C-alpha cells in the first residue's frame, strides 16, 4: 500500500492508502476526497479529476499522453503541474505523492 496526500485549497491535508495498480482518481473517489468529481469514471474523457502535482513530485510521473494534455487545457486554472488523476497509476515510487486539489472543477 502506498500513501497519497491530497491538499485542499484551504490547506487541509488528507492521507489515503492505495494499492499499486489503482489510479489516483480511484484512490480519491474511494476515500471521498472533496473536489475530485471524476464524472467520466476514469475514461480520460473529462477533466473533473484535475489536480496539481506538488512541484517536488512532478518529475516522478510519466509524461502526459496527448489525450490528457488536450483535456488538461480545459481544466480550471491549469498550470505546468496540472494532471488528470485518472491517468496516474500508483506504484512504489509514488509513495508520499502530494496532490493539490483545485478550488473548483469545470
């Protein structure tokens, strides 16, 4: 099990445990992380699971696919650390990964 940390816009942190092979979106959904809507259920067809990866962790992730990069452009206030959590698969190397939840989703 890996630990992921979600930071809400007000600074509140929530740590969750997730098995390798699950997506970060599944971890957020299964642990009722506020602000992660995941309307498409992880099909990379919306941007309602958008989060900002903590800058210290950004280089630990695989690059965005073309589909993810295209959708992130439509997220609320995207930046260089914006990712769709449905596209990030949990592995050992992501233990302790920090995500910042945006103030809103589109």
